[in-house]
C-alpha cells in the first residue's frame, strides 16, 4: 500500500468541520427535547384507562420503531410538499428525528413508569393528593431518575442519526466530510477525522451524562 | 390525488421493487449472519480474553459503536478503493453492515455472559471441562436465552440500516424507490410504499422475536 498521508487539506477546513458537528449536536438536542415531550404523552397514553388511547399509543411506537429513519426523513422532505406541506430541510429533518425519537423515548418512559412502586402512588392517595399532584410530585421524579441511563443512550443514537441529514444536504459533519472527500481526494484522512470527531463527541456526551447520573440517581442501599 | 396512476406505476415497476426488496433481504441476511459470527468471537474475547485479546476487542466495539452507520458505510466504500481493494458497492456495504452488526452482537453477548455467575465456570472446571466445553455446554445456552430478544432487535436495526446503502449506490429497496420516483415524480406515494414494505419486514422479525422470547422464557430465574 503506498498511500501518502496528508492531513493538511482536512485541517484547512477545520472550522467547517467543527460547525458541522455543532449543527449535528444542535439537531440532536432539539429533536430529543421535542421527542421527549411527545414521548412522555405517548407513554402516559400507553398506560391510560381508555383502550383506544392505549392501542393508539402502541401503534405509534410500533410504526415509528420499525421504519428506517432515512425513509422517514425522505418521506417528510420530498413527499410532504405534495400534500402542500413544504418545510425547509433543517425543519423537516428535525420533525423526522423528533417523531423517530418520540417512539424510543415513549418506550423509555413507559419502562420508567412501570418502575414506580405502586405503594408510593397509594401512599400519595392516602395523604389526599389529587391524581395530578401524584403524577407531578411522585411518579414523574422517580420515572425521570430511572429513565436517565436509557435517555442517555437514546441521545447518543440520535446524535449519530443526525449524520443522515447529509442525504438532504443539511450541512452537518458527514455532509462536509463527503464534500471534502470529493474535492481533495484525501479519502482515508477525511473519514478518519470525521469518525474520530463523532467518537470523541459520543464519548464526551457519555461523560456528561454519567456526571448527571451521579448527581441524580440515588445510591441503592 | 390520482391513485390509479400510482397503482399502474406499482404494477409497471413490480420487478424492480421485488428485486430491490430481495437485495435488502440479501444484504441484511449477510450482515446479520457474518456479523453474528464475528460478534460472538468479539464478545468472548471482551468477556473472557486476556489483556492482549480483550483490549483490541473493547476498542473495536467502542470505535464502531461511536461512529454513525452512514459514516461507516461511506468510509468502507471510499477507503476500500483508496487502499486498493476494489470492492463493489454491494460488497463494501455488506462489509460495513457486518462490522456494525458484529460490534452490537459483541456488546449484547458480553452483557449476557456477564450476567451469568462465575460459579458456573468453576463448576465446569471442577468436572474437568475445557473452556471450549464450558462455553459450549454451560455458558452459551444460558447466554442465548438472555441475549436473544436483544439480538432480534439488532436484526431489525440491520434491515433499517441497509437503507443507508442507497447512498453508495446499492440498488436495494430505497434506491430502487428513488429511481422509480425520478421517473414518475410520485414522491409521497412511493416513499409511503417503501415505508410499508420496511415496516412489514421489521414487524415480522419483531413478532418472530417475541414468539421465540416467550418460548425461551424461564418460569423463574434462580440466582446461584
């Protein structure tokens, strides 16, 4: 193999690569925020007394979890304008990723809800809390605490999924990596740098989440 | 909306769609099978290996899992030709998905093996089994039971990830759909159709997984 490494053309574009990874992180953050809010509603619906509401929630989860995210992205960006709903590429990608995230977050929260001991809810009823207050002060705090590790894993997955935005020309890291690849032909270098940037970011996210978990999760006694 | 035109177009393109679905099946199957074999080796190395075995396996899992699949696919495709392996798009894509699958299976197996108690290995040694024997008769059957549901989820992920090969020009279901759309501009209808086909494949795998999971479920899990 006589390939001469030359990283200079890649590091010339360093600010662009960083802006790309910044946009990726932003897309993931916005999507997980919207997806979590939506997922929370779906999780409560999946435990609702109403049978139709429950099956609606499970259908939502099942459909979105079994669709490839790329198909959702392309459908929203290229398909929806036909129904008169034209979104720009960043908005449309955020909508796609948020919908996808909502199904995964609903599963996470559903698991969190199941982990709240029934006795605590009964204790809340015994001291005369309304059902809203039981949810607000007992169920939600315990659920969030239990859901935190799974939340972190989903955030990392979503961050990696932002690379798909490149397929609809959203200028994030993978988009720029492909661009530099075709402009400079520094093939190995550019993919090495791009993967390393993703790995470092994922690792940094893991560290932040671990610190959060340490603060929030009670020691098991 | 003109649905009759759409149905006409589906009938006209049925061969292409079937061929695309077949490619999706083929590449997913290769990735799942080869990835599982490689993943089992990595999972064993990372759980029971000595340092020179464990570290590369750990590094492999962390690197592949830290990289988006799309980057993995693009990197495999471009880098393999840059270093002189002339892989076709299909081969490069299948290789990328296999590497991806192996890292997941490795991690799944590690989780399952570590949930088994250490005493079982000692018991195996005490009755004179070699490590191969212990793994084959004691550890693996139990690990399989815990790992199978997650493994099925990984298989669904592989089918979903196979859509990314459309980016490097493998004519699987999604790229076929895009080619059909470029002729008739029925964006929404054909993406919807592709979505339905993917959903049916993944849903079927999920249901099979649930069925097997129920069959394998232990009535009680005794902790030793």
